[in-house]
């Protein structure tokens, strides 16, 4: 029986989540239909464009993504502070980019005079919208529904396009976060859809590589802000240079179709997080096989399960094997 979404997403535990959506008609999300010869590759662009557009509307940042032939991987960061800092006008402005709202919220935004009772109704609606704008379920719902409508219109059919529920994994600590980021960014290389990470289309690593060439970071993605320190700015707790180097080294091992080896001396991230090169290669090639639920160190998982009142610590053995400090 599927877990309630409330047991999968808890901002109090972590703002970082990995989400996976799979297509029911697996051959037709992207790729080419071998029977008809029709190509659906353009749909990958639909997903990327819609994903990055929604990140500008929601108080949710995109950390990593890749659009595969029959599924998507997205790592998201819920920016609760941003959502709570928005004024009522800002909340309604964001919400009205997605939905019409109500007659009262539309009148409020036009500056029309409202009674006290109606104003209270608008305030209540605004707070409901504020919560939705930092809700991963709403984010994924808006993303997937729009893609499904486009695909069904193009296919001249109705019915499900995606599986009923997207999968979400809490990323409880830095080790889990960096492993999942790299796993997502290297997915096209592992699937032999690209020779190198920086040439893989419709991925976050492509956007980061292109911006890095100009000494910049892509505005559409959550930035790398450096190693953890006091008064940490919002963003990913690693340096961009270290991360890109790590992904490149890992990609080389994967491309050679053998286990390979990454020397700790060449990877500041692995050294700081105390992840062995052997474990790193397992994490970035078999992450989904080893982790089905929340991901983190054994202590992080135990604390998460206790707070969520979960009796079973799923994947704890794999966490002890791959993410426990040596």
C-alpha cells in the first residue's frame, strides 16, 4: 500500500526531495516509436521548459533534473522562507499565473473596494495558495498535468499519461544530496543517451556546464554556494567547481563500462563527506536499487523515522554500508 504523501514529504525534516515520474505509455513520453517511426523527442523540451517556468512561480527551486525516454528525475528544494516572506499581493500574483483564483481574489488584485467579510475570505484563500506554492505535490501536479494534456492532444487520445503517483525521496543530509544530484546528472550517460554529462540534452548538468564556461551559474537552477559555514546563503552546500569535477570524473568511469576508481585526492566533496570512491560509484549507478525511501546517514534515517513515527527503518542496512562515516 502506498505511503501517504505526508509521510514522504516533511519540510521540517529536509527541504530537499528527489521526485520521479514515469510514463504509463512508456514508449511515447519521448524517444521514437519503432512501429510508426514517429519521433517524440520534442516532448523532452516540453518537460524542461515547463519545469523551469514553474520554478519561477512556486517557492520551489530546481536543483537537478534530467528528462529520460520514459521518466523524469527532478531534485527540488522547498524555499519555505521565500514563501512566507511574500505579501498577499505577491502570493496572488504567483497563483494567478497558474490558475484564475476566485472572483474575490481577482477583485482584490484589481484594487477594488471589498467588504470586511470578503476581505477575510481573500486572506484565507491567500494563505491556502501560499501553502500550495511551497507544496511539492502541487508543483508536480501542475507540471505533469500540463505535459499529459499536451501529449494526449498530440496523440489524439484521452486517459492516463503518467503513473498515478510520482515517487518522492527525502534527502536528509549532504551525502544523500550530492549522491542524488550526481545520479540524476549522470543518468543519460549511464543510459548511453550521451557520451559526456555536458553534452546530455535536457539536463541540469548541461545548463550548469554552459553557464560555467562564462563564469556564471544558471539563474533557472538552485546555485552552488560553497561548503557549509555560518550564515549560509541559500543554495547547494558545495562549490560548483568541485561538483563539476566530481561529475566529470564519475562520468569517465561510467563511460568506460567498468567499475573504475576515483581518487579521494581528486575530489574535495568525497573527502569532506567521507564517502569512499567504491561506495561513490555504487551510489551514482545503483542509487534507486539501494534506496527506496528517505536517504541519508544511519543517524539521519533513524531520526527521520522517529519524527515521522515510522516503525520500520527502510534501507538502513544500505545506509550503513554506503553512507555511514568510516
